[in-house]
């Protein structure tokens, strides 16, 4: 209960997660504080903040809970089916369109698993925020996390036919600087800088535009409306390309954005994480392939 309150910065939210009353959570935390002889939270009328002693307690508590999980997994290693809670996070668009369906089939296959899936349009510190696994699109991953590649992926440049008719088709990456580029700050995106690759050639272009957002779906709609050029994953714009609402620009230039399973080093030997990763490695390439445009001559 203490760990839940620390992660959520709220007794009420922790109680909701655990399916108990806020009063019960408060009582149990007070018992823990009395046992340790320390104040674990600084409480105000508006928020709950972990104290200095609470920070140290949180790290010990997390270690204890992880050890209990590993004990259960090791003793039950001969079970055919993994069981227990797995907390997974991802971005909004990819989570809804690709990861969500894959987790649906995972849940059907392993009924003893409890999957909590949350989506964000920001980069998640997977360990510090209490998640076990982050399905991440993009190759910039902190060195203190373990990363396993799930599927190959890349982002492409595209714009609406109406925009191209008004402003012309860029022929070189450098020309993007003279166009209205719709920028996005979403998870691993470097804001306003597009890093592109064509074979062994690489270029970084500083782009600008009249519209920007932290939500990819909004930016895609702006592109469809003819406002400018976007850089998005193929699976995200496939239907729009097929419908003729968007056209690919500089098709030989792409941005690598592979799909990774990112998790804390403390979970390296977790059987639940291993099963989830293996399932996603099999499922995600199929899900992405269904969304990918098949090029024709």
C-alpha cells in the first residue's frame, strides 16, 4: 500500500487501484510509519509528497516486493502458464492500434496473467513509475534499462496532395527547412529536428512550422487538412496513403524508429516479462505488417 501511495502521490488513487477505502490505506500507512518511527509522506490538503525517509523506504520496499515476485516465479517455475500482474505502458496511437490487439490475444492465451496497460504521450521512466514493461517506438533508450527489439519500423515523410500542389514537392532533405513542417513532441521525438537516413547517408534537418502538438493523431489530421509535412510511422498513415489523402515525400529518406521492449534491469530474470516479450516479438510484426503499405512498382 505504501508503494502504491508513493507512485500515485495520492491515498485516494492508491485505494482505488487496490479496491479498498482511502481510510484503510491511510490507517495501514500510519501503522508502517509507527513501526519505522519515521514520517514517510508530507501531507497537505492538496497533495501527498514522499519525504526523505519515504524515498529510502520506497527503494527498500520495491526491492522486497521484487524479491517476493521472483520467489513466486522461481518456486512456480514448472507451471506451464505465467501468472500475476504485469504493468505495461506505451504511447496513445501505437498502443490503441497495435499493442492493444496484441495484448488482447496474450490475455486470451494466458488467463492467469493480470495485464494493466496504460498509454501516454510522454516518455515514461519505466522503473521509477512502477511499470514492468514499456513498449517503445524509437531507438533512443537509456543505458540503465534493458531493451529487446520487438519489430523493425521506420517513419516516413508525407503531406496532403493539396499542400504539395501549392508548395511543390521537396527533392532534397535540406529543402524541408523551407516548408511548413508540422512538428510533434511525443515521447522520444527530438522536437523540431528530423533525423533522416537513406542507405548509409544521414541528415538532420531543423524544421519549423505554424502548427505543433504533443499528440500524433492531431498532427496527422492537420496534415490531411493540407497544413504541411509530417514525419510519422508507416503503420500510422497507411490508410491515408491508400485513400490518397496523403502522399509520401522523399520516399528514399526515412527515420529509423524500431519497436522495443524496455524494462528495468531488476526484472531481467522475470518469467512473466520473458513470456510477454516473446509474445510481443511474435505478434507485433504481424500487427504492424497488416498496417503497412505494400509498395508497387
